[in-house]
C-alpha cells in the first residue's frame, strides 16, 4: 500500500459524491478550489453559492493547524476572500519549521455551529481503526482521553453492534444519525481505497452531518481500479517539497507506466548511490547505509518495480547514473544495483536496460571512479548476472556481481568499505 495525501477539496468531493451513491446520504457541503490561475468571475458562474454566502477560506496544502497558524479567515464575502487570496498566494509561509509558498486555497460556506465532533479511520495491516469523539476541533489533542476507538478486522462489516461503543454516550436524538453517518463514511473509505480519513471537526447542520475540516489519503496502488471513481485526482507533493528537474523527469515516467519508478535526491554530493528493484529492498539498502553510519553519504533513494520494460529501465538508469557521476572530485563512489529476489520480474530483461545505460555512461563512470555492486535473484537471474559480469570486463569499470547467496546488508557494507578504503 502506498499512502498518498490528497487535498481537502478532493477529500470532500469524493465523500460527497460517493456517500450519496453508497449510503444514500446527501451531504450539503459545497467547496471551491482557488489557485493563481483562478478567474473569480468564471468560478462564481460555476459555483453560484459563492456570491450569496458568507465564506471561509484557508490553504489546501497538506498541512494542518491552519487555524492556529493564522491562515484561516472566517465569515467573509467573496470580495474579501479574493483579497485574502491575492495577499497570500505565492507568498512563503512557515509551518512546522518548513517554509514554502502557498499555491492552493479552498473556499467554503461559513457554517456557524455549536457542536464539534471528531472522526478518523485508519487502514492497518489487519483491519481498520475507527475513532470518534464528541469533543472535536482544534483542541482535540488536549481531549484525546475522550476519543473512543474500535478496531474492525478486515472483511468484517461495521454493524450497529460494532459501532455502538463509539456513539454510546451521544444524546438519543442524534445517536442514530451520527451512527449511520460513520457507517456510510466507512463504506466509502473501503470502496474508494482510502488509507486514512479524518474529519476534525464535523458538525450537524439542521440535524445533518457536515464535515468542516477534512484530511484524506488514498492507496495509489489501487488507481487502476478506481480511475472512474476518483476522477481527476491529484497527489500533491508534501508541503515544502519541490522536485528537481531529474526527479520531475522520473515522476513523469512513473505516471505513464503501470510499473513503479521512484527517485529522490538526498545528497547531490553523496558517494553512495542506489538503483534498487522493489520497495522493500530499496528501504533495506537505504536503512543499512544509515545504520552503518554513512547516511550523510547516501546520494539518493531509488526504487523500480512492477516489471518495467527495457526502454523504461534505460531512461530511469540514465538519470540515476548521471546524478551519481556528477561533478567528480577524485574520490571513489559506489553504485548499488539490483535488489532482493524477484517474484515475477524478468531480471535479465530489466538488466538489459541498465546495461545499455552503463555502456552509454562509461566515460562518466570512470571519471567519477565509480565502483558498481550488483546483487539480485529471481526469474532468469543467472542470465542477467552473467551479462553484468561480461559488462564489467568490457568496460573496465570495477563491477562486482552477486546472486541471492549474498545478503543485501552485506553488499552495502562491502560498498562502504570499498569507497572508504585508502588508495
């Protein structure tokens, strides 16, 4: 599962649309998204409630505590909202020690209310944790002892009996309404492959549940089966995170393939670089380098999986090698290639793309004094490893090749010992 945060605007859009479909609950919520390119005249034509309601405006940038940070404005008219956005959009703010410009806002009707409830659903390995409180809002952490929680094992329905502990202390006149709402939200959570959903707070408007503030995360590995349900969904980068041109290129490759291609630069001047197959293996390599005391030398985090084709691997490998060999300084470097033991990926086929890239970058590899360490197992791995050994002899680049008999952690240690050894 890959948990990807989505904007509050999309969380509410999905909930409103699918709660009606699944549970026949019609949420009376309205929201509009505002960016630098927004034409307010056109927006009002599409969302007529904007001109007739008092409004709330706040950043929609995947960070919380917006009210405590002074970034929420209440009870405004449309002109005041436009002015609020104009004064802040593109301007840098600091949240939790991270500075970045605000680029996206959400605008909603201002809803006066007395009661504030809390609801969260979290997908766990063996089921889901559902939490509810009658004391929601910005002080939820101070009232955490009042939050009631149940764990629902996978494949078990959220029945009235199962949800009863969450709502047992509510007044009778609203107990069933909120109980039905929680069950409906949980059904949407499962149907759309949410991995996390939180409303803090939601309230009641004319007796009907109304989410005031909401956060959501989707399992993006389920995109293939939720294409129509999710619609035009966006997975924004975390607040403050900006892709470099090389990271952006890999990100664009990733979006165009059914495979997974991930690349993050950690230290452009690092001397240890990875090109690892499989999410689990990539984490083991990175963690091992850190555990051995060389996290500061780790140049990147990289992971390819899902059987990318040779051309995709070639383009991916070119980027990793270019970054790993940039600005040679005379010191040795290490490139860790391979990963764990594949279940279905043809090792020889993916290695073919990497081998082509290594041939192309021979001069850069030698200039950077690159030492390459290959470790892999899985379908057709013997052929792939043999090709790698032959490549090392062809290029004259130090290249050590191992099969599944070698450990991933051991390969990391060998690489570190090699580049740290005195000439």
